[in-house]
């Protein structure tokens, strides 16, 4: 499961980059701070824009924490509470959106 989360994050970060609108927010800052080799302001802005379209403000704060501590994502994924499952559905939508708009 952890590999899936890391792979998803890498795919989002690697696939974004061209022509994305500039955005700033928790996810954009966390993306840049994570110091991944593919991360740059255009890429991180694109990921933030996808988050702004698909996630609630509290979700965006939670996802930003995933950059710092991927284990948080794993804990959320394995939780079987209705709220965690609803969040995970929104998170998957965010991933799909980021992959689509950030190419």
C-alpha cells in the first residue's frame, strides 16, 4: 500500500508541468519543500490547482501533510471509517485530475 501511495504521488509530480496556472497554497508549498527532483514551481502550482478544484480546504491541509509524512496517507487509506473512505474517494479524484490537467 505504501508503494501505491508513493507511486501515486510521484506520478502526479512527474506528469504535471506544462501550461499550468500559478497557484499557491498548502500543497504547492509542501510540494516545493519536499525537494523532489521533478518538483518546480510550475509543477507544484499545477498540483495545487488540481487540489483547489477537487478537495475541500481541510482535505488540502491533510494532503499537504502527506508530502512530509507518507505514513499519514497510509494510515488514512487503511482506516475503514466512513469519513476516511469519503476522503480517500476525494483524494483519488484529486490524483486523477492532477494527472489529466498537469501533463
